[in-house]
C-alpha cells in the first residue's frame, strides 16, 4: 500500500470513484490517522477537514488493492471521465 496524493478534485465525483473501489480506501491525515473512506461516516468526518469551496484541495490516500490505486490515480488525472469507462 503506497500513498497516493490527490489534488483539486470534485468531491461528489471522488466519492463515486471511492464507491467503485473493490478494497478499502483510507484517507491519511497529517497526524497519521487513517479514516476508511468506504464508510459513509468516515467520509463525512475525514473529508470535511480537507474541503475548500466544494473541492478537495489535497489528500493522501492509501488503497489496499493496486487496481483501486490505479483507478483513483487516473481519476486524479482525467476526472470523472474515468468513472464512465470503469462502468463498461
């Protein structure tokens, strides 16, 4: 599990991307806390700390599965277009 840094992403689309992940996805805070983003409760708590104007300014993410890390990496580069491809 390696760190993936996400920058300037749309929050709603990011949650959709996390929901498509097959394994656990964690938000890692600057203090070292890990919040499981597959949990809606943790999404609310964790993401409110890093939101600015409806966008995630920066986040450190850890994924259990390499394919989930690949999905979120591509999401970071190409945005929500990647979500439509994953559904096919």
